[in-house]
C-alpha cells in the first residue's frame, strides 16, 4: 500500500510571495536587492511537514528565491498552482516589509490560518531567513491540525496508515498519559498496515519513552523505544522525527553527549523543527551548557508559541538550566510554566526541589501534594531510578525533594 505522505521533515508546499508594494509602486525586494522595483512571485520552502505529496509541490530548502515577472499573480492562481491545499502570502514594503501569510484550502477557498509579520529592511537577507523560518514553523501545526480534523470524519477501523499517524501526532501534542496511550495504539496500527512506514516507527518510539517516564518501567520499555527509533532511521535516515526519537531515548537513559548528535542532525534536516530545538535545550542543560540551552529553548518557544508540547519542553529546558546554575527562583518560574502545559514529573521535581532549597516551604509542600496525586508511587527512590538526572545534579535534586518532605521510598 503506498503511503500518502512523506515523513515529518519532508518538503512542505511552497510559500508564494505575491509581491512587494512601496506606496503605489510595486517593488520585488524579496526578489532582488533592496531598492529594486520589479514585481513577481517569490517561492520559499523549508523541510518541515508531514504532507500528502500528490497534493503539494515544493521548492528547494533555503532562503527565499524568486522568479521576477512584470505582473503579480492573482491570488486564486497562486493557490491553484501550488496544489489542492496550500498557502499564499502577500508582501508590502516601504522602509519596512510587511508579509501577510495565509494557509488556504484551494478546493474550497477556506482560510485555515493567517499571520502578519512587520520587519525593517536593514538586512534583507536576515529578514528573508527569519520570516521564512517563522512562517513555516507556524504553519506546520496548523497543517497537521487540518489533516487530523479531516481524519476525524472516518471511523477508527477504516483509517489507513497515513491517517493513523496524523491522529497520533495530534494526540502526542497534548502531552497527557491518556492521549499518549491512544497515540501508541494508532502507531502500532499504522505499522501493522504498512510495516515500512518509518514515521510510524519514530512516533511509536516517542510514545514508548513517554510511557516509561510515567510508569517507571524504564528497564522494560526503553529498549523497545530504542529499537523503534533505530528502525525508523533504517527506513528513512532523512526523517527529522527519527533522529529526534533516537536523541530523546538516549537522553532518557542519561547518555547526554550521545543524545546531542541526533538532535543536531534533526535540526540540520529541518531548521524550523521547534520540538528538536526544545529537546536539544534539555540535553544541553544536562551537559552544563546552561546559556546555550536557554537560547535554544527560547528559539523553540518563538518558533512555535502556541504548540503545547514545544512549550512544555522549552520551558522545562529553561527550568533545568536555571536549576543547574543555582538560580532557584527562575527555576521555580519556568517549572510552573511547564506544569501549566503538560503532566511532566520532571517539572514537578524541579519545582519541588528548587522551592525547598530556596526556603519556600509552602510552595514545595503544595507541589509535592499535587505530584503525589498525579503519581501516587512517587518517592525519592523512584526519582533516583527514573529521572534523567545523574551525578551531582541528581544528588542536589534528591536533597531538595527530601527537604520538601517527599517520601524516601
């Protein structure tokens, strides 16, 4: 059975910039050097999406390129030229450039998403790269959401492998145990339908390591997660999610230096992969590169500010970096932000330990009570065996948990 979509990280449909206007004039500043006065579509793409190949065309990855012509394309022609479902943008420029990006369903004309970006044109190339990156990162989750809504119209037992993966991806993004369990089942169904579907193996690896983090059964589950990540890489080495899956499993077994390599590879394949930026930040914090970790996590949050999972991992990366640096108030702040987004035991551990060390007994006790409601078997021993910390940082964390009154065993 042919798979209708490429792996996450495959080229998505083109961004079409319809033109730049300066007052009543039209200037193709994205097509040439600033100050030019030509008109034409500029096409940009980024390897960032899980999309049906027959319905989308793509351009090569990189900065904006253009084909200069003497007229602007009508909007409908732009949409139809790019496939069944695509997005178009319009640009205007004086001393500043305004890019209005739209995601449009060509079959119906329905607008799925829109955003406006205003920037100075002091460095046109920097503007091109920034807006391309931000537009692609913003559009990616909207495309997945639209595909997931379409799949909801079909009964579960009639889903094909592609539709199972789309639903699984949406569920993974919720960051909760129940949704993770459902996503795992969908990934297994996709693999049963199409065993060579690398994307399904990568997402299954993700659901397995998340299950291990909640259950505490790392010894049994993490080897399975590792096997699925390696299977995904064997099937498609250019899938950023496969590298992400491998990196997260390696970091989960405390092989931080080894985890850094596949996460960086994921970003080489897809520079707009916000979740990879966030998880690389987590790993860098463990490696003692606190400021680099915070910078990477902040970039992830800028790239995808509305994504719950990116928000959770970006926030916990920053919290972890502050904890390692001894900035306990900042750690508390970011651990709280993480907990607002997802059920992360690690975030509770950081919040409890940092609050206790900082002397905020009431907050530490309240957070401990909340964690024990979510994870009744949580204890200092559980944290030692199942958290991703090691060495001196682990002992600091456990000391904080003890100060907060967490049960020893």
